[in-house]
C-alpha cells in the first residue's frame, strides 16, 4: 500500500462506520408486501450497497460544521443513498451500462421496462424518506432548517435531471467536431459536481445549522472536486477494468460520450486519424466493434489526450484543496482532517 493510499483511509473508515445504519434506513422503508419478484427488482441496487460516499458527505460535513449525527441526520443520509440507487437504475438503461457494482445492470437482469418501473417505485420510497426526514428535522431543529434541507434536496435532484439531459444531448450527437470543453463542464456541473459532491456537503452543513453564506461557500471547493471526480471517472472508463471498477469500461466510446480526452484528440489529431475516429463515433452503439473501441483508446494515448485530462484533474484538485482550506480556516477538529482525506479520495479515485 502506498503512502497516498494510507492517507485517504480515514474517509473509508468513516463510511464503514455508518454504512449499515444508512442501509437500514433505506431497506426498512421498502414495503414488505410486494410481490416477491418485484421486491427483488426494487431492492436490487439497494442490496448491492454502493460506495456510500454521498451519504457519508452529509454526515461528515454536519460534524465538520459542529453538528451531531442525530436521527434526522442519519435519515437524510439514507435519503441521499436511496436517490442514488433509483437514479442509477434509470441511468444504466439510458447510458447502456451493462455492469453495476460488479453484477449485471438491472435492465440486463430484468429488462428495460421492469428496471424503469422498479426504479420508479424506489423513487417513491425515496420521497417518503425525505418527507419523514423533513418532519424529524422540523421537530428537532425547527421549520427553517427543515425547509432548507428539503429545498436543497429537491433542487439537487432537479439539477441532476437537467444534467442528464445535457449529457444525453451531447452523447446522442454524432458530431465530435463542434462540442466545447465548456459544454462538457456545463453537463458535469449539473449531473456530478452538485449531486455527488457539494450538494451532500451543503445538506450536512445545513443540518449543522450553518448560515447561507457558509453553505454557499462550499461550492468554491465542491465544484472543482466534482469536476475532477467526473474527469477521473472518464479516465477510468478508458484505462481501468470491469473487475476494478465494478461497472462497464469503454462505455463512453460505445455510447458516444463527449469527454476531455475526445476534445483534446480532436484538437491535436492528424486529418487521417481524425477521420477514422469521426467514422467510429458516427456509428450506432450496436455497430461499434471492440476493435473500434481499442482504436480510439490507442488514439487517445498517441495524442496525449489522457495527459490533458490528468492535468485538468491536478489543476482542479489543487484549486479545491486551497478553497477548502480558505473556507474552513476557522475550523480545527478531527472531521476537518477526514474531510481533507475525503477530498483526496475523490480526486485520486481508482474506482
């Protein structure tokens, strides 16, 4: 184990400490009287138990800003994880992912219509947890904080859906010449930076009683963390394996997803290589071969597209760390150290 891996362990330990409680907060809200097969579908992703980083950020940022992990905070964490579980059931079908958390995706197991319906059902369960959380916060912390929590969760999910629209619009366009890096960042801000990083952090701070100026300040480091997180995800889709990631690899090329590597390649490639890659991206997913995917991956390597993306991650990571230190300069507790490790983990992720 390297020194950098040792440095990021505290956040993983923090997640492990709270994971079972978060899971129970979801599974206990799924009605037990469902038809057996449908219940299996609804709980498929819940029972696989993902990384739980998003709900852990709620808990950690609550403690970072002086709050305690009370029942309402645990419920908020469960609501966050439940949202991930149903969103991914829809997302995997839309994006053509065949593997999720090391197993076949829900639409592969049950078919598209059943996976969408099961995701819809879990979506309804999600809002029941959110409502119960609102009621518990209102009872223990007052109506103002309860409403701020609810509004933040609602706005975050609306923005995530908007981000999926941007992502699918870019993806479904066969033209690789006219997308910009700004188009890319617009998409991942809405879909990843808010939902995966600074939204959960802000909810935690709200539950700790932080004022709006403090909550807004989280965006200064949360956005670059989220952007770096997504670029790293795009890199891993090219450079990792199914066994390591627990989900499909090479999928962005098959789907036609516009990434920083593709943007860099288009700028740097020879006319001949560019025409070949354009022809591959013009194909429908089902017509792209493994040789096509490998050719594009080789082209990214040839034209230093990976380095371009890695340099972006490094730049954003440094920006995030500096902003975090500025925004938390008056905080000195054990949770700040874990928070620093969480940031490191998200930026240097390996899966």
